[in-house]
């Protein structure tokens, strides 16, 4: 008998673009739609292939009991669809998935919760759905409440919960009610950093307890930490299955956008932003030229140009610098407390017009490697008007001047030049050691 707890064979899922369901229509609307159906069918008869998309195509794999497996891939690759099929939320178009054990799912915030019921009632409801007896749930109840940190709101209907509270309770229930299989989608991003770390620790405990975990995440460091094995999905198909280090390496190499040193939006109507602010250009400048290859010793300037349409706007510019694994390296904004040089426009009312703000990352700071920059524009410090992910992508390299005779990789994402000084403290210590040897 096979020891696989999950068996997936030739799994495929097709969606029809723009397909409508009658389930939310009134009787009159449904009847009218039914009368129009023959005409719609005739018109689209030759366009069916253009109006469908395969979210998954002939996906097959086995997962053994006790394995912790990462599922990675770009947005739209089919990762979430796969977990929804395994959770029996969505039916496959073809193929089959066999799961041998109770399944706990954490797919979307609030999935499986009844909004009118309280947090307390939803804990028991979720346990019942998992097939657990009331006595089993009661034994775990205090642990769930303590982990979720929502004790004050336990008797409040969950429809009044924030997304963060939803996530805390949903994760606590899924992780503590002892399913043999735990399916976790990219939902931990909803919580704060401290609670995310708490969830990661709990998933590690779950894995060490012998339960099977499928973990979908864009945080590749988390994948490398938790999962020995990962499955890379691209365009609905398995591109690679094997050690997580190799899966992540292939994903980073193939999935990274082209290097981008400058992006310009000439049409204000389609530029990123809104009726208050729109991006005009972003560029990466080192020395006197726009570039995507930055010498480790040189400064690099991030230039952000934007149109301001409100004459009384108070605007803040910010960047997020990410490493090749899309993990945050640093965040910076043109706030006085965060700058070596005070930005003269900070906390002033911007007149309508075109502006350029520049952030400089000093040389001898970043390590070799690939980096991405998110660009953010805010009003009144807290209102996000523009958030452009991976606005620019660039590489940092070195000519060998800093490396010397050392031929290996340097640890970390930063590599500043620090002051080192050595002095001799006792010239007699060596002689004394030789006499006593």
C-alpha cells in the first residue's frame, strides 16, 4: 500500500471567461437570460476556445504523510485553484485528487466562517466541518483563543471582525484542530509581522508533529525555511518538483521581470495613479547614466517624477527595496526623520504641476545580486495614491576591487564598508606560550 496521503492525477481545471451564473438573478432576470441563451450560444459558438482559460492542465504529483511541501509560481499560475480543488471548494474539469485524512484549509480570509455567528460559535462550526466531536474541540478551545488573541471579541459576530481578526481566528482554528492535512494559501500577509512569525512557528510545530502541509506563498524565504520540497507551477502546469532550493532558484531565474532602468508614462490618462497624483516617470541613475547594472562602489539614484493635480496636496514619496527573493531589504520615505538631507518640500502644500523627487542609495552598501524597487506616493502621509510594484529591477555587481583574494559569496543583502583596526596588546604573550607548551 502506498504511503502517499495526497494523490493527484492528470488534474485540469478550465474556466470560461465572462461566464454568468443564474444563481444570483431574480426569476424574471433568469427567464430573460434563458430566452437569450440560444442567441448567445450561436454568437459565441466559434469563439469558445478564445473565451476559456486553463487554470490547471494535467497536473500530477504525490505527497507523503508528514511532508511539508511548498507551492510556488507567478500570479495566475494556478496555485490557489489547486488548493481549492484539494479543499473540495472547486470541482476539477478532469482528472482526480485523492486525500486520505481530515483536511484543514486556510485559503481566503473568512472562508468557512458564518458571518452571523460569533467567534466562539464558528470555532465549533469549523471543528464540526472537520468531523471532530464537541469534546475534541472543547479540549483545544482555550489554545485556539489564546493563539488568535481575539478573546475580547469571542462573543461578537465575525461579520464585525477586521480582516486581520478573521485571519487570526481562521489560522488558529485550522492549525489547532488536528487535521491530518493542512492547506495554507497566501493569507498570512494580512496579519502584522509579529503574528506572521507566530504563524510560521506554529506551522513548523504542525510539520514536526507529523502532519502534512501544503503551503502556497510568494515569500520565498518562508518556503525555504519550512519546506524541504517545493512544486513550481507555471501556466497551470508543473514546471519543477524537487528540493526547495532548486525550485526557488528556477522560479527566481525564470520569473523575474526584465531589468528596467527607466519607465515613462506619456499619457496622463493611463499613467499609474488617480485624480490626485499620477506617475510620470521612474528611473535608476548611477553616475551620469540610466542603468540596470550598478557597480557596488557607486551611488544609485532613484528618480520619481509625478503629476500633482491638487494645489493643496501634502505628498510623501516612498520606496521599498526588495531582494531577489522578493523579501524586504529596506523602506525609505522623504520624511525628515529618515533622511540625511532634509527634503525642502516635506509637509508643504504642493502646487499643481510636475515634480521630481530623488532618493540616493550610497555606494558600498548593497551586496552583489538582483534587486527590485516598489514606488509609493501618498497624501497626508497615510493615504496611498500610487503603489507600483517592481517599478524597477537592477543588478549590483563588483569588479573585484573589494573582494581581494576571497573568491566566495558574501553573506547577506547589505555589504557596507566598515571600519576595522587591529593593534597588538602584548608582545610577550607568544614567548610565554612557547615556554609552557
